[in-house]
């Protein structure tokens, strides 16, 4: 098991409370334990037990971020825009589960027409307040791709998500076999 990583918040920053999805402000001097750092966002736990998500714009407040992002490819990779969109979706993570949303089985459909992308996805729990946060993360990441003018992300609950929708690799990673 890797050692636990702690940080002290260096400046006031915005965060989202998990699983409620409520915005909160972290004060300078707050000590946090980093519980997950995937896809450019960070999940931290305060000493009071609050679980919070910081996006990459606020990662510097806990001494993270600033890593060089890979340059966008000059052209589309083999397989075109659809392959690039699916690869980008794999950089989006549920803040409580260290598996990307594609392998979790949360993406139900991804339709591409010209430069517009329509995504239907779900959440692991219908009452999760993080849905809008996760949908916004997906939208921003897909819209940052060259060749994408607009991405529309719709959260749906039919069919209801269950563990059987995860890839075998995700179930293995989570120890669900």
C-alpha cells in the first residue's frame, strides 16, 4: 500500500463536497489527505472527515498541478475523432472510485455528427450530487479536442447502472471478483 499523502492548503480555493455536490471554500492552512489524483482532479479528505474534489485549476493550492500537458496531436489519430473522444472520456473519473467512467460502464452512448458530440451517461448512484460536476468535466475535456465544436452531456438513469456494466479490468482493479 502506498504511503498516505498529505498537504496543507496554501490559499483559499473552491472545492466540491462529495457526494452532495455542494460548492465549498477551503481555507488556507487546512490540512488534507489526498485520497485520489486522477484525470487532473484531486479528491481530498479534511481532518473533519469531509471529502472534497478539487479541479486542476485549484490543484496548486495543495501543491499539485503544473505538470506539462501533452501537446494536442497535429491531426486526428488513426481511427479519427470517435477514437479520440473515447480516449478523452477515459480521463474522466468518479471522485470516489479510482476507475475511469468508460471502464465503470457509466457512458451509455457517444454519438458524433460532424463536430458535435452527444454523450449519454449515468452515475453509480441516482442520488449522487456529483452528476453535474462529472458531466461538466466530461463536456470540458471533450470540447477541448481539436475537431469538436460542441459536446452535450446528458445524465440518464435508464437503465440503472450496476456493477455488471463495468469492464473486467475495472472489476479486477476494484477487487470485485
